[in-house]
């Protein structure tokens, strides 16, 4: 693995972005020529400027336009171009780098991810929502451009690594594992009183607030079911979720002959990032090693769909198809933001999503076609957010 590689990191200041830059340091130390064309952050100008001054990209972009002057001042005299705003984020994704880490959280990651895919880049996809909102169109764009989408979510990376392409039609089912999150053993009454601090305290993974809340509600697993259906061309009935508290087995593929293949590893996002960066090769880095004897046992249980209704909501959206997943995602982002602001309770997140989807179904607002891709997806996203905002007051705490 000696060929030079140019890189863009979308979401460089978040947890995935930090892990990506750490891996790139190891790749460079191992003899790989790595240069960065663009670094894109959300609001943390101090961290973005530090990264830019260390890696010397051509441009550094902050999504929050109000922080442009601060970023520009921090980069003054460095020769690094500073930019800000959504259009600048998309322009950074459209630059000529051959490998793009897509780690912008939420539907905001769709447009830049599509821009990178359409120009034929290899996209390491850590953004769930891009696939959820417009997965078939995104993957078709990659096929047409000669680009490649390599999943970075640990579950989809696991399937990507063990699913034999020549045997894809012999798959009996894909099994996505889930830790169960911080509330795996909590009752509904306990979850009703859960605080944002408790919801983001994941037992195994270090993640951002929004993703951590999705793990607590198990909406992340619902989103991952939709991703898996698109990425691996599997019907909903062939995708299952299995609770695995130790987070050692990241997913499994069961074939028609009764063989089940699994990918194992410690819960460290740098492992799937390394896989995506080096693919089809493997790269050496000081990875934590799996000590099964020390772990002692691996346990499994079926998900409780009564306590975690988000899984069922996601499956219903996947089965409906069209832009139903995009609407569900927008409603969930709105509800999670309200929960983090302490406006609604933890259990209200799924209720807001369910009510939003019910109203959109009743109004005929969820299209069945994926024709206009970005434009239609954004219209559905905006419509779902408006309806979710209308729904929120009935759940808001006084």
C-alpha cells in the first residue's frame, strides 16, 4: 500500500473525523504518501484551524457561516484558503481528492456526499442519513461515475468484509448486531425519566450526542437496516437485528447452506476506517487486539420492540420505500434535537417520529419515486421537519 492518496475529510472535527486523521497519521508513518485537499468542520473553528495548520490542506471549510471570520483569522498567513457555508462544503466535496471521508452528521451530509460520488471518488461513508434519504440514487451515481462507496459504520463494514460478492444471491439473512445502548435493561418508566446525559453515555462506543441518542432509542439500528438494504441489495425480510452487549461481533451474514460468517473486533471506529482507507489492501496500525479469553463470553438477545419502537418504525419506512425513510430521518433529527434541548422526554422521540409519519402518510406527502434525488429528498426532509415541529408541542414539557 504505497501509492499516494489525496484525501478530503467531511466532518473532520467530529469523532469520526478525529479517528480518520489519526489513521492517516499512521498511514503516513508507515510510508504511505497522504495529502489532504480539504478539511470540513461544523462549528468548532479552533479544532478545524489546528487540524488545518497541521495537515496543510488547500482549503478549510466551516459549515457555520457565522464563524467564517474567526476561521479566516486563525488561518491568516498560512496560505490555506478559508471558506464557510453549505455551498462551500459541497465545493470541498467536489474537489479532486480520490478518497473522501463522509462523516457529516445528519441529512446535511447528503449533498456533499452526492457531490463526491458523482465525480467518481472513493467515498468512505460514515454518514447514515445520506443512504437513508437517497440510497438507491446515491449508489447508482457511484456506479455511473466509476466511484465506490465503502461503508464505515462498524455493522456495514463487517458485512462488507464477509459478504462474498459471488454468493450474494445465496444469502439467507444479514444480522446487524446492536449493543442495546445505555438503556438496554431499563423499563419504559425508567426511560421516560432519562436525561440527555444518561442517553449519550454509551457503554461501549465514543460518539457524538445525536448518534449516541439514536443508539439509546435504537433508531440507529433502524437507520442501519435501511442502509443495509440499499448497500447490499437485500429485501427488508432478510435483515434482522440482534442485541449483542459486548460489541465484539459487529455483524453476521447467514448463507442458505447454514454457514454464518461474522466479523469480530474491539469497539474502535478506527478499524472500519482503516478498512475503508486501505481497501482492498489492509493497513497496519496499533489496533487494539481482541482477547476472547479475557472477554470470556459473548451473549445475545432479541430486541424488545415494545421498549424500542424506533426499530419497527424504521422497518415500516423501509418496506414502504420511496422517500419514507427520508421523512422518518428528518422527523427523528428534529425530535432528538428537542430531547437534547430538554423540551421533550426520551420516549417522546419515537412518538414524534410516528406521529409525523402518520400525518405525512395521511396527506400523501411521501413520494414513491426517487426521480429528482437531491431536490426531492430535500423537499421531503423540509416537509417532515415542518410537520415534526408542529407535532412537538403536544409532547413538550412545561
